[in-house]
C-alpha cells in the first residue's frame, strides 16, 4: 500500500518528506514479508524439497523487479512533459493490483503445520532471539552481507556508473537489470533444488566465491563500452549471485527453532540488508571518487568473502527437522 501511495504524492515540499516516510514503511514491510513468505513455503514443504520450494520467494523479488523495469520502460517513452506531470505515477498506481492479490492470499492462508504443532510460545520472541541466539543472528547478518552488497551495487551503483561515468543512455542499465532478473527467475528454483541435494552451505560458499572472483571481470566488461558485453556482464553476475541467493534466506531461517524463527531470520536478514545493501551505493561511490573502479570491485569481493566465512561458521540445515523444539 505504501508503494501505491507513492503514485499519489503531492507537488511541493511535502513530496520528499512523504516519499521518505513511505519508503521507510515499505522497507519495514518488505523486511517482514520476505521472511514470512519463506517460512510459509518451507514450513509447509517436505524436508527433502525445502530448498526448492523456498527458492521461489527469492525469485519473486527479481520477478517484481522485472515487472517494475518493464513498467518504467513503458512510460519512459512518453513525452517528457507528460512523463513529469503524470506518467511517472502510473507504475506506482498499478501496484494496487498486487495489494488486492496479497490481501486475498493472506485472508485464505492457514498457519503452517510446523508452527501450529509447536508447543513453545514466547511473549517477546525478539528478546528471546537476542538472549539465546545472538551468535546465530550475527553470523546470519554476515552470511547475507555480501549478497546485499553485490545486489545493490548491481541495482543502484552500476546503473549510475554506466550513465554518469561511461555515458550510456538510461535504457542500457534498465535492460541489463531486466536480463539479470530473468536469470534469477529461471535459475533460482534450480539452485534451490541443488541445495536440497548437496546442502545449503556448499551452494552459498560456491556462489560467494565465484561472484567474488567475477567482481573484477564484471567492471572490466562494463568499461569496454559495448552494450552487448554489458548485458552479458549483468547476466553472468546475476547468474552467479543466484547460486548463493536462492538458498540464502531458507538457510538463515533454518538456523532458528520454530518459536523464534520468524523473528530471528527477519532480524538477521534485515540488519544484513541495512549494513550491506543500504550503505553499498554510498560506499561504492566514495571508493570510485577516491581510488577508482577497482576499489569498488575489491569492496564487493571482500564483502562476499565475509559471507563465505560466516556461512562456514553456521551449521548445515538441509537435513534438519524444523519441528524439533
């Protein structure tokens, strides 16, 4: 609903104030929704298919990103005066359709059998998380840290770098992100299924290592100046990121017992998102100004190595019993 309301912003000083307020509401809502969606899918799933079924939630984010990109590209072709007066509002207002779909799902979805069958309840689960699971939360933050850094570098910084530093038209990063989103949608369930077979940790470690190595090649491919090579760079980057991203949220959620799984996974995931994704474009921009693009590549590489190390410090969960108290 906060997203839809962005299409109704007034003109004047209240516009940026309300925009930031709605963005904060949107961020908090997303933080709860993505973890809750993963829990609903994995806690209903058979043990040997949790990674596969849970992977459809990470794929849903890029699916929404792809829809948003298509919507922006559709209205971007309008006359500039029309776009600035009302055209930019159309994609936001169209999101009202998704609000209705979401409400319909919520009204009919039962509680998961894992939670319904749990005997343990906490009046303040967030306090229980920090009291008994602090180490797991911190390692969960680190596990997601590298993904959020590379994702927001691809999504925000790289697009700005292509247009402002390399002189490409705005359509190039839009098409590149759309191609990357398709890669996640297509390969996400495959990587989730592989995590059921080979384990969550091997997939996340492999994805982190390969993406870290590719981070330098990615920016080298952007610097060549050709749109085709840029699209290939985004496709490869998103494809490698999918290896770690697809089982990531499921892996973190599986680290916590049922009574605090929602709170623990949400806290770990969203702190990682703030420290990783929230600051990544600012840090990357500062590094670019101070030391050049290879400093940005080194920053991305280092963040992914943090994820790799934290993943190895957590237990493998693909065979774990979620109903265990």
